[in-house]
C-alpha cells in the first residue's frame, strides 16, 4: 500500500512540474509583427527651367504597425532604410504609423521592426522602388544648356534598369515687320558618357513654327552622362523640353492593404 502511495505522489509531482513549464512557455509567446502598407513605389519629380532647379516633389510612404500583437507592452515601432540616415521611430503608446520621406531615387531594402518592454525585437523586410523623372525646359535660347544625368542611387544600391528620354525642340514662329518668317535651325542631340564619347545621337531640323522630337531608351545606367543639343546651322532661338526618367526593375514588395 505504501509503495502504491509513493508512486501516486511521484506522478502528481511530475504533472505539477509539467504544468509549470507550460505556463512559463505561454508567458514568453513571440511577438506577432504585422506591418501594412498600400504603396511601395513612387516617382520623384525634379523640374528645371533654364538649368535651375525650380521644384522637387518627393515621395512619402506610410507603414502601419497597428495589427502587431504581443503579450508584452510594445515600446517602439521603427523603420531603418539602411542608408546613412538614422532609423525613423515612433512611440508605440501613442502612434502606430511610421512615415518615410524618400528624397532620392533607388531600390530601398527597409527593415521594419518593433521593440517590446523586455527589449525583444521582431523585424521584417520591405522593398521600396523610387524612380526619378526630370522635367527640363529652356525657352528662347540659341545656346542650350547641358543636362547632367547621374543615375547612381545615393543609397549605393542597385542602379536603375534604364534611362528613358523624350526631347522636343521647337522653333517658335516669327513674323517680322515685312511679313516674313524665321529661319530653319539644324542641330543634333548628343548623349555623352563618362569617357566624353557620344554614345547616342540624332540629327534634327526645325523649320519656322515646327518641332522635332527624339525618343530613346538607354541601358547604360552605371555611368554619368550629359545630354547636349548642338547647333549645326541657323541662329533662330528655340524652345527645349526634356523629360528624362530613371526607372528601376519592379522588385518592390506587393502592397498588403
């Protein structure tokens, strides 16, 4: 009888210890990090007139941490864009959305994270694609300025997939005091690389009141370039409009809202 009683006591003690282990594990349940975002790409627009920057439209994206769950109090939500800048953080007790302003083009590998009161960190990766569009205008000029093109991303990441250029040259109509018109202008578009070689070019001609256009796609996005318009014949003043886009592969994370 005593032997049976001893065995029963041992079994009860074993169940008691097992129950304690289960309870302890439930107290240390892992945080469930959830970050929601409805947009992971955008295009920065830089506008220039007569070679001077007149405006720059940047991109701001929001990342919502409100669906994150944790058995412990969450202290901080943050996003590190893995560049020279410091991570952007918010106090989790008062905010659950982290907003990031992107000032330069590039593919960004973000590290989104949450920190609880015990210093436990949970993180997830988000890829953001930011393209660049340059809108360049010159009016009434016979000495066109050079458009410098720097495709290198400031975050030292993957270069753009391609450069896309649409350039329009106009010879505004001129009617002089005797009813005569203006002259034709012959010129050339020339794209120069770092070696100062014209890697792309096209000849153009605009009669009085007419326009000419150059559309080109270029895949050398590893070097600095310059776009030049060179007068070949004629002295009439012209108007110039360039639209240059630096475009990345569509490798961004899919929105989850």
